[in-house]
C-alpha cells in the first residue's frame, strides 16, 4: 500500500534527508587511498547520531553497519570492513538516517584518488540518469516513465541497468511501496500522485546488467566483474513539482 505524505511529513523527511546529505559530504572528504571502509562507517555513525538521528541501515534485517560501502564491481550492500581503498578505485556509499520517525536515503559513487576516464564517465552518467528521472516525477506520470528515463539515458551511453534491484517508497519505514524500477517492465506501473515520496536510485554497470548475490547474504556484484556506479536521492512529488529531500 502506498502511503501519501502530508506537507508536515515531507518536511520531517527533508530534515532527515539533510543529515543524510551532510553525512555523504563528510564521507566524500575522507574517501582517499589507504582509508578503510570500516573507518568511513564509523564516521557516518558518529555524525548521524551526533545530530540526534539514527542510521537507518544499522541492524535493519540484521545488517551489521551504518552504511553500505560498495567498491568497484560491488553494486550495492557492501559491508564495511578492513578493506583499504586503493588509488583508482570507485566506491558507492549508501546512507540512511531516521529522525523523528521518518527516513531519508541517498547514495553517491566517489572516485578514490585519480580514476580512469572510463570510470569517471560511468559515475557522471549514473548521476545524469537520476536527474533524467526527476524530470518526469510529476503527478500523472507513471513509474514506467521513471524507468524509461533511466534506462534510455544509460543505454544511450553503452551502459546497462541492474534489474535485480530497484528503488522504493520511503517514509516511516525504510522500504515502502511502490518499487521503483530503473528498467522498463511489461506494465506501465501506477500513476504518480502528489504526496508520494520515492527513493530513486539508478544502479548502472559498465558491462552486463546481470549480477551475483554473495554468500554473506548482502553484497551484490556484477556478474562479469566490471565496475558499477550508484546514485540515489529521496524525492517528494508535490503540487510544486518534485522536491529532492537529500540535496
């Protein structure tokens, strides 16, 4: 069931979203060669909790960390640990925070030092895919319009769109209806309505769209071992157009 949010609820989600954005900004400053993903996780936990919020991911269905730290071919849900970042890596950091009972969720892919032009372009096109989606996030459009916008932009640059994972509704729960695919399916999907709040998150691969799920029960990697990028924001659909709550 899709839950429409009031203006007051959207403002609460904006407050949570700003903590998420600030956390990602902080983490981005610390992404550099030699830094462990566990250190980034600790920074996120400290920042979120110091702002009277709580990491949405920590203990969510047993997840053991505050952020998802996914390096190179890891698409999403990488568990932070002792791995040290290396020059030329890319890392996707996914952050959620709950404040006053409402969640915010966003992700960014960062360069570790100097990266190849190929990886830099992947990161930029993934970001562009999100903003292509936002252009159609007004009342009366459909979920399929979001999917088409992401897929067409990614594939026009020779990339593929992950199909095993989607975006989602968000609010009092971290994951709510509806699912928000980044690829066109057989159905048009429901119409967008003012008051819907969606986490839109293109996951774009250099190679195949196919993925593998790791034995740890969380990590998802590209099947061909090529790199993947991730860009996500929490977006409210309003009578004044889409509002990005995590920017």
